[in-house]
């Protein structure tokens, strides 16, 4: 047998041995996976400043001696929990901001109680966010506050900034924030007023159950869960892959119910009326035209976002009155833009660079 043939045979034997070892590891790790507890997330030390109904306000403890003057309030989307931004030490957006010297607060959400089914966008924009702003001011001793809004948290932040255009907002950052809801094609079709009776749904169930919200997200990528489970099995021998998979899988399925009237208003005013894009949105009798926003604004969008495609978000920067404004389009999806290894290399340094010079 020639040397080349001998080498080829050795390569085949090596690959076969490797696959056998991985098969053994899959069996062992599969049993461990079933019996092990879910990974701890959201562990960066923090203090709860207030919990009021569905609203929680956290203050993260500083990790460096010197911090920037202007505190940062992170406003989470109302469908998901905030620990996606604080996955684990070394993989935490919150930890990154703290180590870079920012004073970080978070407005996070819990499941609305049955008696909170009456909550509307008005309550989030005119009550919850202003209340948190005031508490951040009192706790930090600073009059100015920067807001970072993620997904629909960005929508609520934009509405707040539109109405309270005279302050105390110092800077506004939005991640993957929709403006033109007609461009969110599947959601738009799902809520088509010809077939979707939102009044009957809300009047019947009160708060909209998380299963309905989760199924609407999964319809965007109907085979993604199956593909993910296949990838998990193929890589279950890899502890780092399994850890990452479990963290993201837990968060993606940990969907919150939505207050009934809030969901009704989103459907009618945004999905059907597209009032944010048309600049006809009112909140509690206040006109909420984002053309009135004049504070420095950064909008980060994901190139491959299947939840908020670029067509839905691209109208923000051209239509605000801010002279200091920037849109940045980064590789990644709706989640990987803000969390995970790609976010740590792309979005986080960009935000640090942008916000640091505007937080003194």
C-alpha cells in the first residue's frame, strides 16, 4: 500500500474514532442534560428600587470606581424578560456597560396580573417610564438620563421621547425598533382585521396568553425549533454549545402575556392604523410624533432580523428632528444583535464609543 493510501486509511480511522467518541459523549451528555438544572442568568448584582404591578426597576451595582455622570435606563420589550441582556458573566451586555463605567438601571417587566388587563400604552408611556425616570434621577442625583430601548421597549421609549421632548432625556438609543408596522409582514397578516377579531379575543380572555405571543414569533421561522434541537443533539458533547443553547432557548420561550387593552391598542393603532409611521399617534391625548425628538439618537438594526426587518425600522433616523443622529446596520439577527459573541464584538463597542462621549 502506498504512503498516500496508508495516510488516507489512517485519516478515515481517525474520523471514525472521533465520531464514536462523540456518539458516546452524546449519550452521556444527553442524560446529564435531562437531569441538570437550567443555567442561572441575570446574576449581575443589582438592587430592586421598586416593583409595582408588572413593572420592576433595577439598579446594577457599579463595577468600577469612576462612572459617567449620566445614568442609563434600559427599557425592555414587554414580551420578554430582561435577562437576555445579562446572560452570564463574560457574556453580559449589562456587565459590559458597568465595566465601561456606565451607571445602569433597567425597566423590566413581569406578567401582568388579571386585574391589570386594563393597562394601555398610555400607562407605559405616561406612568411607568416617567416614574422610573424620576426614581433614577433621585437615586443617581443627576437631572439627565439616557434611555436604551430594545425592540418594543424602543417603541415605548420613542413615544415617551416624543411627548416629553423638553427633557429630562439626554440621549436615546434604540435597538431593532419598528416604525412601519406594515413591513412586519407576517405579524401584519396574522392580525389582518378581516380575520382577526381582537375585540373578541381581549373581551374573552383579558390578558393575552403567552402561548399566542410565542406562536406568532415561531410562525416567522416554523422549523427553527426543530433545527435547533437537531443542532443541540449534534453538539451535545460540547459543553459551551449546550450552555449557550440552553440560555437562549430558555429566554426565547420565556414569553410574557400582554395586558389585554395594551394588546388591543397595539393591534388597532400600530398594526392596523400604522399611526407611528403616519405620525398620527396619540397617547393619553398627547400627540406622539417622533419628528419632535431632538436629543442625540442612535438606532442599531440587525441585517438579518426576521422579527423586525430593516424595512420596518429604516424610517426612524430620517424622520427625527435630532441633528446628532446615526443609524448603524450590523450583522446578526434580532437577538444576536444584542446578546452573544457577535454582539460583544460589534454592537457593544459601538454603543460604548457613541454613548461615552455623550454621558459626561
